């Protein structure tokens, strides 16, 4: 009890300090940003002051044939208990993180549209109790486009959800069956329409390509249908056949075949062309949005910002308040994973206030590696601002002048610019080939400079 | 005895592989004298020598040449040579009768495992025939033609041989090769059929084969079962009766032939010698003819069955000598030894063995380079026939190109590296040495002669200055049941052999002889032969000199960049096929990259084969969220680690394994 009290006090102190630095920040002219040590610290602290929140709802109505996520099929979900636990863990972790602002909440799963709107509301309320929402903050819920979900959209909106991500996946009845989805094409179309009414300009559609037997032509048609839906955001997933899934068994036994790599490439390239031609620009490898409709939540991951993971198996990255004090926030970032299995997770939350199962301290080097791997997937790339949150900008310059990076620049795959480094559209297509080289180079740089 | 049993020395001596070195160390360190050991005071009965009577039992001066017989046993692999040797040693009391005696003379692990003899060993035995005691010296020989240099050396110290043939399997390819080695030296041959106790034994058929091939009369043939010990006495009698005594004279000045030598860590070189004339004693000052070095004899004796000091050897006898020869090169096989200041006519010596099979040997992990170097040095101390050249490859790092007498020799060497030195190595596909004739005074000067021997095809002089290529040939002998005639002729022809000469050995077995390029039988010839004949065919070969050949240099290129380590010298008729196979192998072993890779095999400017590796147009995971981050980053980091093991050819990343898969045999 004393501990919690102390933590609260320190959080309050921390917030005060952050506020002072924030004021300093805005009094500085942009031209002096780079050289200003104060600025860097200010940035670091403002960052520490804000986070996004991921909330995992682990239950599904049925098992999709391709899914290897952390999900559970349960007939008797203890809704009240889950709601209490999600709220409790949200509260504990928010306090532990010491943040004063949240700019996004994302309810993912599992199938979070199966959760009671009151549960979602309870979590949102808990957040509001502890911190302020950044202006224009995003509260997204993933929904399976079933009748049931359609009926609940308004309720979700009522408790604070302001963005819906609809798991359409396919617009082909056969494929939906093969994927083991519990909705039909008609339901999907109806759900998107309904969602557009409830959450105007805040609807995203999830779509999957590379499905068994899918042709590039069929995929193009499907994309046109999606474009006709006129949503502001589209996420594309390439179907990956994961071990342990029903689909893996089918593919393994030759029962079904997935398109080969070349066809997959054709599909992806076709999608980029079509979507961009219709105003949905690729702002990350798998994400397309009309201008201004980019998901704030996902961008936080890609920019190396803090995020708090709540719920069974959720992942988080943040600097706990205790470490912020210990060494001014440096090297204090931790990767956290919550207990996977819902019953155990609830038990632990009830007992300890949270169910963090694993904490790994993230070194500067690891943070840079993550930043590089994720940042380069985005249209903006790794910006100087995001880089300097981790380490001095001069390192990015020496990194960029290495022979390997220069070679990629010459080949038109990478671009080092005033604002940072990014992959060209050509580079983006083969990023997984480039990244190991860049990581290798980064490793060399860190070794030479003694950065651990 | 119980107290003794638990003592460490006793345990040490329990080990049947005890060598004199152990005894020597004991003597030095513990003040235990050899005789004490041998007298059974600290010795167990399980060790054959532990018998007081035997020690006092002989005096070498009582064995003038006429009471000495020096002989070898020659046989195909598995025909029971080592078992027969065990029985001869047992029957004459050199070792005690025990089921544990298995191939006493085969001391290397690889020899025991494969049932082959690699290093010749000798053993002396005493046998009383018609009231007279004889000293019989068994000079062991390796069974395989790869080691026929060793066989020749062994035979040079003999006056006759036992030709041992399995009564079930009959005459095999190595039987033929070995017989002619003895026959060429005019050595009397005692034909012995072994394994006559087995159900499948066909002594009559085998005798017919012997008669047909070697003109051996059935009545000359002895029949034994080395396993059961039947007929062993008859063999001993035949040795005394049919093999002539060495021609030697104790009165003449000393003259010895050094026919083998091996290196021991503590005592330097130990040499096997045959005393041709005179007497040599401990303390004598001896001189080696070729090296012109003087040594003092520190220890001299007979192999009984390991080194047993006798302080003296007389004309006609065979034994070992230790004379402070620190370097194995001081104990060059083939040397003639005489007393200091009393030179005699030297023996012609031996032609050094010619390595015919070359392969690159590289440490599996480059940090193991020094350890591997030491291991190779140690092994070659006892095997001077291995040719060593330093080699380096951009892919495999620093290593060696080693020359071997044959494939089995290579195999045995690699196995010994592994077994005795725990060295893990990458062995490249073996190739043969080629000879090329070059023109141009300047070129000849640069390459040190008109004829250049090429051990590594990528070191071939520019094709433009080469006027003639020669490749080594072998005379191959295949013996197999007649029903496989078609397949055997086919495989020989496919391998560019001359149309095989065919002889019926009996109603059902045939012998095929053909001259083939050595290169063609290097890798899988024997395996294919075995499989097409259901395992019945045996194969052996002997050198048949170099022959002019239509060879071409095949280069492999990745996007136009030559890959040195893949360069091959191939016969024109086979170049296209092989080049195509290698290109295909490269295609499957090099991962797709972000640009097109063209693999080409070319002779000069002519492209023989081409394979493309299509580029991938997309290589990025279309999905990456919170939970995936750690997993994805980890995967990419592993790949980053892998970059260290990539070889870059131009811009193409070639994993080290890809080369190893292509280069290894």
C-alpha cells in the first residue's frame, strides 16, 4: 500500500517536471532543435509521458484455420471477471508506466467484438480515470463482421470506441469457409456499411491475400470491391501458413496449395497500385489510408513509442516509473509480456494487480534494431526525431555513410534525407533482404562505438 | 595378485594394446624393470608376453639364415588375413590362446573397424619343425592396392608369401593384384583357402579359379579355418618347407634394409629392418646410406608381437631398431644401413609413392586451423606417402591440398584425423593430377619446365600456351558373377574405359580388365559397381601411367564473375553433362536474391550450360504488429549473423554451405 502511494507521488512529480520541459520545448525555435541538449531531454521526457494501450480480448467464437494467435474458444466466458481484470491491469500498468497521456487504445484479439460493450467501456473509463487522452485520440476495436457485431456497433460507440477495424478478410464465400471465418460476404458488406454510419471516416478493413487457390485476377476484382466500399483505411495481410494450424496440415498434406512467391509478389504489387490509384496510400508495408486517416495506434509501434499491453499474452514496451528515476530514463525501457492463458492471467491480475510474466530490459542497441526494423516499413522511415529519442543523431549519420548503406542508396533502395532514412518503394518491396544487412552494419557500428 | 590387480600399473598393463613405450616409461619412472614385468611379478596372464619361460627360451644367435623364414600374407579385404595372423601367433605361443585376440597386428582403430590393414606390422614367431626350431618373421601387408607401396616394401623383406583366399568368395580383384605383386618378384606362393568351415565354401571352384588365373595346382593348396584354428600347423610347415631361407651371411659387413618406420613421441623414429648381412648390436654406430647420418643403436629387437629388445640381430633376421632418429626423415623407408666407416653396396631403395588422388582439406571452423595443422603433421609422420601443399580458398579459408595414393588411403586418412585427433574437416571432391605440355621459352621458364603437373585445376596455366593434356590412367580389374556382364561392360564404357577384356574364372565368375582414366573411378564408380552387381563385384586397380587426353578447362561464372574454386578439368565428351549438373546444383543451392543470377559453365568463350535463378520481386512480411516485433527482429538478426558466413561473388551472396555441397565428395 505504501509502495503504491509512493509510486503515485513520484508519478505526480514526474508529470510536473515533464510539463516544465514541455513548455521549454515549445519556446525553442526549430532550427536549434538538433543542437539543443535540452531539446533532446525534453523529447525523451515527453515521450515517456505518453503511451498507447493495447488491450487483448482472448476469446473467439470459433477457430480460424490459419490463426496461430493467442486465442481461446470458450462457451462460458466470465465477462464480469474479465472486465474487472482488464480494468485492474490497465490501472496497474498505467501507474507503473508513469504516463500522463494516452493517445490510442486498441482492442485486439481474439475477437474483441464478442466482448460486452460494458467491458470495453470499463477499460476506457479506467484509462480516463488515470490519465488524459491526447487530443484526437483513437479508440479502435477489431470486429468480426457478424450479425451480432453489427448489432453492437452503437453500444461500442456509446462507451467510447471511435474507430472500427473490420475483419473482412475475403469477399468470396468459398474462401471465407476455407479460412474458417464465421461470417458471410453479405454480412461483411453490411457491417462495413453500418460501421461507416456509426464511425464516419474511421473504418478500416482487414483483407487477406495469398489465399489457397487465389488468382491475381480474382484478387484485383476483390480489391475493386473494397475500393467501392469507400473506407478510409485498409490493412492487407499476406496469408502465412503457420505451424500448428489446420491450414498448415492441409497445405502439408497437399490438400490445398497456396500461391507461390511470385504470385504473392504480383498480388501485393497489384494491391499497392490499385489502392494508391484510389487515394489509399501505403504508409506502411501492410497499411493503406486516405490522407489523415493513418492509424495512430500502429504508428506508435513503428516509431518506437511506448506502448502498454494489457490482457492475456499482450506485449508492451515502456519505461517503468522506477527506472525513469534511476537513470534519467536511459536504458530503462522494458519489453513486457503478459501471461498467455486467460485463467492464469486473471488469477495473477487478481492477486498482483497485473500479470506480467516476462520483463526484458531493452538495451540501446536492441531499441535501435527495433526502430530500424519497424521504422523502415513506413513511408516516413526512421526519422531523426525518432532516432534521437534513442541515441544521438550523429550515429545515424555514421550509419548512413557506411559502405553497405551507400550501396543500397546507389541501388535506389534506401534514401538518406534531411528528415531521416527511409526505404524507397523499390526498397520497401524487398525490405526483408535489406534489413539483415542493415542490422549487421548497425551491429558493427554499435560494437565500434561501444554501444550496448 | 589381488593387491596387484587394483594397482594402476596393473590396470595399465591389462590393456592389450600395451606398447613397449608404456613399459619403457614404467622402467624410467617407477624403477620397474621390464623383466620384472615380464616375469609376471606385476603382470597379468591376459597379456600374452607374461611368461617367464618364453624369455629365456631363445637366443637369436642360434638362428642362422637357414633357420629363418621371412614371409607375408597377401589377401583380399575380409578374406581373413588378420585372423590367420592371430592364429599363427597363438599356435607358436607368441600370444596366449584367447578369444580376445582379434587382429593383434591391426593397431589402428580404423584398421579394426574396417577390417583392413593400413600400416605393415611385423611379428616374429618360433616354430619347431622336425626337431629343428625356426624363427619365422611374419611381415604383415595392407590388403588394398591403395597401399600397394606398403605391400611392395613388405615384400622386399620377404622370401615368400601366403596367398590367402576366402573359400566362399573365391578370387577377388585384390587377390589378383596382390598375387602379381609377389609373382613379379619371383616369390614362392603358398596358396591357402580360408573359411572352409563355412557352409558356402566351394574349395573346388576356388581351386579351379586359382589354376586358371595363376596356374596354381590344386595339390599345392592348403585348406584352413583361421577362425577355428584348423590347418594352422600345415601352414607353418609349408612356410618352413616351401619358402626359401634368406640369402645372408653373418661374416659379411653389416647391411640392413629399412623397410618401414614409424614415429613415436618419446623415442623418435622406430624402424623395421631386415638384416641382409652381418650382425648389428645395441651400442653400434650405424650409418644411413642416403642421409649419410651416423646414429648409435639404442635399442634393437624383434616384434614379439610388440617391440621386444634382444640387443642384437643377425644376418637374415627381421626386427626393429631405435637409434635416436629424432626426425622421421632420418628413417627414410628404403634406406640401406651399415656400420660407420664400413660402407657396402646399397640396396636400390624404393621409389617414393606417387600420390594420385588430390583433395582440399579445410577446417570446418577456421579457428581450428592450427589444431588441424598439428594433426596432419602428426599423421604424416607415420604416412610419408601423403603429399602436402598449402592451399587457400576464399570460401573455405586456409587449408591444404593433400595427395593420397588412392581413395581408400584418403578415406583412411580422414577417418584417422577424426578418430585420433578429433578434427572435423571439410573435404573437397577429389581430383587427379594432370600433366600439361606448354610452349614458349618464357612460359617454360616461368612454370619450371615444358611439362607442368596440375594438382588444382584452378592453377592451370593459360589455355593458350598448352599444347597437350595428359591424365592418369589405371588398369582396372573387376571380378563379378557372369550374369552382370552387360551392366559391367556398360559402366566401364561409360567411364571412358577401353572395351574390357573378359575371362571366365570358372563357370559363373568373370574377370574384366580395362584401362580407365583414374578420374572416372574416383568418386562413385565402386559404389555403382557394387549396386549393379548386388554387392558381388570386386574392383581393384593399378597405375597405368599418363595418357594424352582431350581435356577442357571448365569455368563456372555467376553473373559473369568466375568462381575459382569450382574450376574443373574435364574430358571433352563428359564436360557438358558434368557442367550441367554442377550448374543445376548451384541453382538449387544459391538462394534467390533481389536480382537475376545467371549461372554459366564455359570452356573458353563457349557456354556449355546455363541456369538462371529468378529474382524475387517481393521480400517483406506483409504483417507486423506488437506481438510479432520481437520474433521478427530476432529472425532478421539471425540472418544478419548469417551474413558473416556469406561469400560475395560480385553482388551475389553465396552461403558457405552452397559451395560445400558442391565441392565435397
